[in-house]
């Protein structure tokens, strides 16, 4: 019999989650369904290594995959072509100047996709988190045009990356490279993929990932000030 994920009771406490070790093996990391996207529940989820991911036609689904894709800023690989783009200064990078525009850009369907997992409900939830100072965006501009960006949640020295987009070549990579120069220790990329591996993302086991959250999430919040400057290391 196929195991079922835990169902979060309606109206339950925002910290009501099962132990992450109980997540399903297939699909990898599916932990629970139900609940809501209130700021308190989202913050409780991220602190425990859990994130929401679902489509419009499904209930809220919570995940804690094993392994986890993680970028450690000091180990990020900047390719020769990307380094050249950074040195040219063609793009200007800012933080938290256009959060809603970034999340709308991330929600736009890709060429090879139909629809988006960033639903209206998700957008509203992260805009609320942004208003409370927990969700942040990194914007990449070409003049007055938003060329790309990244958004996610910051707890302590950890940036939980949610999504990124590009309207011009390398724009999201430029935003990510600048993010790696901020006052953070780890970027959670959630699911491994080839693009992230090329930039130096590592696959970290769930228990190790949780231990890193315990180490870095409860420290003073990372500062994104000065993220727009780039000096070659």
C-alpha cells in the first residue's frame, strides 16, 4: 500500500508539522498536505527545512527532500563568461526595490512549461512575508528595465531561494552571484539541477541540512546592504 503524507488539520497551530524524517521517499520529500500559508506557518516550515510547492488545482503540499541542493557562497563557481559580464557592469543590481515585480517575473511560464507553480495564493503569501521583512528580492536591471532577479526568505544567515528568472541572458546568474557576496552562509536551492551544479551547488543530506539550519538560522539576520557592488575576488 502506498504511504500517504501527513494531513495538517484545518485551523491547527502554525508549528504543526510532522518530523521531517517521516517525509516520503517517493515522491522525494513530500511531508504533509493542507494547512495554510500564513507568515507564522511559513516561517515555522523554513526553520525546520520544509517548503511549500503545489499547483493551483491541488491543496497545499509541504516538502523536505533528501538530499537538498545547497550553495555555500565561498564555494560558488563563477564561469569565465559570467565573470566577464560582471566586470563589464552592464547590469545594475539592487535588493528589495521591486519585490512584487520579481515574483511576477518568476511566475511567468517558461518556454518549455505550461502554467506555473507560483500561484496567486503563493504570490500573496510571499508579499506578506516581504512586508514583514522576511522575504527578499535581488533585482538585476538593464537601465530602467528589470532584466531578471531572485527571491526567497531569509532567516539568520540562510537564504531560502524560491525562484529566479531572466529576461536577458545571464541576468538571474548576475543576481545570484551578487547574492553570494552578501552576509549569508548558505543558500538553500531546494532541488538539485544541472544549472545549480555548474555553479557549485552541493547535495546535502537532510540531517546535515537541518544541523546547518540549527547553526545559522538563529543568528542575527543577514544584511543585503551593499549587494549592488561587484569587486573581483
